[in-house]
C-alpha cells in the first residue's frame, strides 16, 4: 500500500474512532491530538495494550448503526489472561468477523501457504466453536475453510490442552500420505506435545514441504524453552526442517499479524535472527521506552502499531514488546525479557494479586 | 556467574572451616564483636574512607542505581552498622546483652538464661537491594554464629566490601564469615550449602522461600524474610498543619530510595478522609516533590522492557483520567517518576519504577478494607497527618503490619527494628534456661 494511501486511510479511521469511541475520543482531546491536528499517522495517539482490559474500546464500523439498532460487536476476542489472571483479560471487541478474515488470511496465505493449494491443516488449538473468544482459533478456522484438505482438524483437550493421542494419530496419517501438511500451535502447546511424544518415543517424518506455525511464546507460563531448542526438538520429532518453521507475531489487540517470511526466501536464518514482515495495512513504529519518541532504524525500542484493520476498535496500539526495524521495514523482534525488571525485596503488587488469583 | 572457585565441594569445605571458628567466636564478648563490626560500618559510612569509595563505585556498577542514590543507600545502611547503633541493638534485643556470653540470672529469679547461636548458618539473599546481605552477616556474627552469606545478584559488592573491611579490622572475626555467590540456577551449590547448615535464613520471593523450605530438613530452623510491600497513609492533617511540602518531600524520598525496590519502599499512598479537590492538590504537590527528588538522586538504569511496562500503565491511567475526573496522572517527560491518583486502584500492576498511586479512602474502615487483600505481604506503613493515630495503628496491627513510622523514617529502619515482626537477633538464636 503506498504510503500516501495508508496515511489517508489512517486519518479517516482516526477520525471515525475519535467520534465513535467516547474513551478514545476523550483521551485524544486530553492530549490535544485530534483529527486535523495530527499530520502523520505516527502522531495518532496510541492506546496501551493493557487498556483493552479495563476500557470499552469498541468503535464499530463507519456508518454502522445509522438509523438501525445499536451497534454491537460480532465477537469479543480475549487474551489468555496468563499474566494478570483471568479476571484481567484483555477484551478486543470485533465489529466484523468478515473483516478479521479479510485482514488475517491474505498475509497468512502468503507466509504459510505461498503455493495457494489445499493441504491438511492440523491445529493444536480448540476450535472456534469451542472457544469463540480465541482470535487464534478463529484464524486457524478461516485457514481450514480456505485451504484445509480432508483430515484438517483441531486437536485440543479440555483438560491437558493438547489432544496428544489425536495429534499422534493425525501425524501418522499425514506421514503415510504424500502431501505436505501445515501444523499450527502455540509454543507452549508444542512443548507439551514434544514432552508427551518424546516420553513415548514417537517420532515422525512428515512429507517434504510440510511446514509449522508457532506463536504465542511463554508469557506467564511455568515452563519456558529457548526457541532454538524448541525448533531443534520439533525438527527431530516431526521431520520438518527448521527453515520451514514460521513464527507468527500477533496479539489479541491487533486484527493483523506479522510472520517470518522464511518460506518465501532461500534458506532461513536460525531463530533469533529472523525478520518479521507486516502486511501493508499495518504500520510499525519503534519508540524510545523512556520518552516514547521515535527511534531510528536499527535502534531497539518499544513497539507501537497502527492497524487499519482495527477500524472497529482502536487502531493505534502501544505494546510492551521490544524490537527494531531495519532499513527495509523488517521487524527484528526482541520480545519481552522475562525477569528483566530489577528485583528487590519489595514485591510488586502484580505479584501479590497474581498469586492470590 | 559464580564467585571464582565456588562449587559444591568448595562450599562444603568453606562451611566446615567456618564451623571450626565457632569456639573462637564464642570466646569473644558480644560487645567486642559489636564494636569490631561497628568499626567497619563507620568506615563505610565515611565518604572519605577508601573502603567506602571503593564500595560505592562497585555498588553503582552492580546495582544500576545512580551514583547519588548509591551514596544515599550506602550511608543509610552504614548508619546502622556503627558501634553506637550495634550496641543499642544488643541492648534492645536483650535486657542484659551478657546473656549472649554465658548464663545470667533471670531478673525475675528462679533460673539462669543464656542465648546461643548455631554451629554455622547459611543466609541466602536475592534481589538487588544493596546492604541486605551485609546486615544479615552482622546479625549472625552478633549472635556468634559463623555464617556463609550468598548475597543477591545485585547485592554482592557491598557485602564483599563489608567483609573486606572486617578482614582489616578484625581478621579473626572475619574468618567466621564467608561471602560466596552462585546463581539461582546452580542447584548443586545451593543444596551443598543447605546440607551443612544448622540454620538457614532466606530473603526472596514466596516461591524462592517455598523452594528452599522444601530442601531443608524439618528439624532445621529456617527464617524467611519473604517479599513485602509498604504503603503510606496521609491524613487531612498533612495539609492543615502547613507542613504538606515537607511531608510530601519525605514521601517522595521514601518512594525513590532504592529506586523503590526495597520492602520498605511505599507504592500506594492512601489519602485518609481527603476529598477529591484536595487529593488532586496533593497529587500535584507530590509530583513536584518527585521531580525535586529526581534532581537530587536521579533514577538509575532500568531495562527497556520494565520501562515499556511502565509506559503501558501510564498511558492506561491517562486514558482513564480522560473519562473520569477522579483520576489524575502526573509524570516526568521521561520515565523517571509517575504519580497516579486513582480511587479505584486495585488490580493495576505496579513495579519498582518510582511510581506512587494515590488512593483516596473515606475513613479508616475503608482503608482497612482496601489493605486487607494485601495483608499477607504488608510490612511498613508510613504515616503523616492522621487523626487518632492510635486507632489507625491498632487497625494496621490487626491487618498484619509490623512497622508503623513517620514518612521520613520509612526508607532506613534502625538496626533494632522488628524485622517482619521479630527482633533481628532473637530470630537467629535460641534461649537456654538453666534451673540450678
């Protein structure tokens, strides 16, 4: 998308959100940054991702509700709540699920199914029917509707999280066929699966061309495995080369996602040196964590996004994640550093409240 | 990274060597030990002393505190390591400190009493508050227990400096203490240390305390100083008395000392019986005090990820302030300090980043209700300008608070403070009664 077009749409979306969302409108007014006074999309006030926990950030689509019934979100996507407990889950109201499909699928296809041909899709996730508030499950569901060959399925278990035996059986079927498959799961689910499979000596050699999407990290989880080690073990256990493992970087608060473009490039660098690419409708800024002023290319800072697909909520979102941009717009993700905060003998309230929940 | 040469075998050997020094340690009088330790403390408290200068430079490098804050912290800690303060500690803990040197008559008659330490103790520190482990070493030696100190990763420099000073002042006494560092991931070294200890003292999070308790045999005494939280309570008197700015400067100083990492650092400030307009005025005045404090003792280094989290909380508070006139936010242009006025504050995360949240409460009852969910971790409460401080203190005591002090005394408790509810020397010793 040309930058002028992105800028024009961003301003239009900004105007709509200031008018339609009382909290966001008041916030922009309090900052003195309103439509017409902001010349560049980078100046549009960002809401912190944490605001999705406590504030109603539904804006609806432009023109919605005019003369009709009151607008309501078609769905509400919720964060996993691992960090602050279930009662503090972030809630992203989605004005249109069709818009979510339109925002998520083209970039998914480009980065995970560049050949645009059907293939079996195995998702170590609950189905969207089981967990309608999971944006990831929705996305996997759309992928199955678009490209899922027979045998595509969700493989979750309400107790253990992953339907281990179901995954094993499905992988055996895929292994016996001559068609590559796409596997989707969170890093945490993959670790669970690997532990189960390794304990029982299950190893697979999936057909050439198979690929794996991993996402989610380990935020707030008790077990963490370095990504390099996870990929090595996945390669050993599934027979999928590390160069065909793709990290998706997304968040419930954004309708759009970023991917490592390893499937469309020759040879993938090892995990940790890969680059995420954003779709053209997702703007990225890197800001100085201390001042929130823009940082130059190559400088690490806190990431902020302007997602035009968030038109029904708030598009400008400030995250806690760190990274830097290269001169070609590639995002080098650093993520959060667990335990990075200086530790004292004072317990952060978060710790107390987390423990009590 | 471990102290060079530290491994399970070396730790075992060190503990064996420390145990051998016990008889020599017991032969010294408690007063003599306190004086030797006090001479080291006095050197560290003298900014012109080479040991103090060396320690300050090392602490700054290690802790991430600014040089100005390091100076305040080292001076503040050393204030309570002097001969005068340690003698006072002995006197406050034991009516007759000679009870540490042998049996003395119970003043009420009928028996003789003696306080004894242990053959050898292991003190496990964690975190990055300078001075915690040096204080722990002082306490153990004062009850005549040889001690292996494992400081927190950010508390090595001052502990090692104290021990170096002790080697110069009283080498025989220094031989009863050893400072060794190993990271939390080195389970073998931890287990080797715990296996040979007669008493274990743990500073750290609830999970660290739980883990260490599980590794220690049931018969062994374990003293746990788990993570704590401190708050302030400010009443309407802080304004009426005309001493508002002074009190708020003390509050800002208490919050910023240790860059808010201390268990004595306040995070929330309850405005008792103060209306919305006055609460906002206090917020503005406190913001000015935080800025003054930032100029006197600038904030130290913080990882970008921690500051990014702070920016989330700031921005969220600003959004809420835009729609709720009861909410206010004041902050530095950079991330040095933040003051939030938020009557609904409850679930928001707050870190160690010079952030104070003002919470207006109608009365004591409402205050106690707000504090109750935190009671298991409450420690110090700084108080200023409240009516009926007696009733407030009794209510706080019921909630689990162990220290109630004026705001200016929050950051540096005296050597004899009731650390988490118990005398610091009595917690490390046992009484023996002898009825002749």
